[in-house]
């Protein structure tokens, strides 16, 4: 009886907790079978662009609060908006696109205004919609962190970031 109980617990615990990233997962290995550090676990989800215009690759997006569907997105530079993910490809208006929520990404758009250094916590930029930035304002208490900078940022553009939005 103890064996059956143990078997039951093990089967359902593995089924429940085997994969913590159900949206999508990608691990890259080299020819020797070693996991490539820059291609560790990544999580993705599909989103619907309700912005009214195309969005560029690397833009950080927020949920469109005018829709109740749970997957419509927009860009915003307003304090207190909850970031959803970073687009991994350009996204046409009214299109469904792939968006990353967790893991290493090297195309995230980052503003250099506050000169983020390695390890700086990044938030939605309150100066430029679609960008990440180190917000030095007092709004950080209502902002949700998006992730961490993995390089010194001295010019605006696509940078290396570790996303932690799931």
C-alpha cells in the first residue's frame, strides 16, 4: 500500500512540476552536448498587437487594458503599467506575434538615459514607449521590474537583458 501511495505521488508530482515553462522552451546544445549559456531556458507566448501600428523587434509591451481577452498588447510609457513581454520579432498591426517572458535576450530595446550598468534592474521607460530603462523617479514603487541589464548601456538600442516576467 505504501508503494502504491508513493508511486501515485511521484507520478503526479512529475506530471505537475516537470516543466515550469509551459508557454515554450528552447535549449541549445553544442556538438559536445554542452548547453550553450546564451541559449538557456526561454519562455514565450503569443500576443495580439492592438497598437494600431507595427511594433519593432525588441519592444517591451504591456497588456491592452481596453480588451478583456488576455493576449492583446500595446506599448506604453506610463508609470504603473505592468509589462507583459518583449517582442522577438517585428509585429504588424492586428497580427499575432511571438513574445518572450523569461530568459536571456539580446534584442531588448534599452534607453541609455540613466546609463544602466551590468545588473541594473530595468523597468518600462517612462520617456520612450517600447523601451526599457533604469527609472530613477519615485514611480519605481508602482512599477514592475522587467529584468536585469547584462551589459553597460551607453547608447539607446538593442541590448542584452535577462527577462523575468513569468
